[in-house]
């Protein structure tokens, strides 16, 4: 393996020009829990490489990730400056946590080092998924 290369599988959510911001959004929500779009923007801007990120870009990423199933609304909170208004709180979905894990996982290493029981569990999960996806294609 080449030095400096990432070891995990490249998922579409971590490719392209949105990859850096997506990873930052996932990182902040994983550490801080449910946040408003404004609070998420403040946390993302606090990262050195993203300090010039505009609020509208973060809001667009939130909407896109929500449509893709990586982020969901977790409730509402009163706005501090306008207590009679509500704003949405956003949190990561299990799909987002799985994406981060798969992105950081070296599949070759799993195949070589996993126990027999773990491999059988992975095979069962993959077979179940592929049978669901084949059923969707048929109908």
C-alpha cells in the first residue's frame, strides 16, 4: 500500500468537492450531538481548514445529507434571540455512522484477520442486503 494513502473504502459521500465539509459535519455531530444549523456552522468554522465556510454552504450540505439519509431532524429548540421561534436540531443517522466506519476500515485487513464467526456474520448481513436489493430490482 502506498504511503500516505487512506486505507478505507471511498464512499460517494466522501468524494468530490463536498467531501471535506461532509466529513466535518459528521465529525462535529458525532462529538457534539444534535445541533442547529447555526451551531453546526459555528463548529465547522472553528476548524482551521474550514474557517471561511459560509452559512449557506453548510445549510446546503445539511439539506443534501438529510435527503441522502445521513442526517435527520432530532427535534426543535427555541432560538435564543427570538424565543417565540423554533429551529430544527440535526443529528447523525445510523447510516452516517456506518459510512464513517466503512470509510476508515481496511476491508483486506478484515478478511485476513477477522474470526470465523465475524466473517460468517458479515456474510449473512451482506447476503440479506443483496437479496433485498435484488427484490427491489425485480419489482
